[in-house]
């Protein structure tokens, strides 16, 4: 089992996913902020731009996610 986790970890690191935000994490942490600040905005880049525009109004946890995205981390599905 340890080998499996090591192999998955190495794959993620090699593909850059080790430093990325999952859609699930983004929705969990920023979902309420997205509803409050960006209702009606589409998903993906438009939502990220809207949240970035309203950075000062976001919760501290959502701001932390946005900081990661601003720092170059990508978003992945899983």
C-alpha cells in the first residue's frame, strides 16, 4: 500500500498536480463566497476572475485558495 501512495505521489509531483487546487476543494472552500459575490457567473476562468475581483470580500479560507491560484497553481478535476 505504501508503494501505491508513493507511486501516486510521484506521478502527481511529476505532472504538477501536487501543487494544484481541486475543483472539489475550490467549491468547498469558496462556494459560499462564489454565491454571494459572483451569482450568475459561469464556471472556470470567469468565476476565478470574479472571485479575484472581489478578493477583499472573500472569507480568509477562500482568500488562501485564491492566493494559491494567483501563485500559479492550477485547478484540476479530481
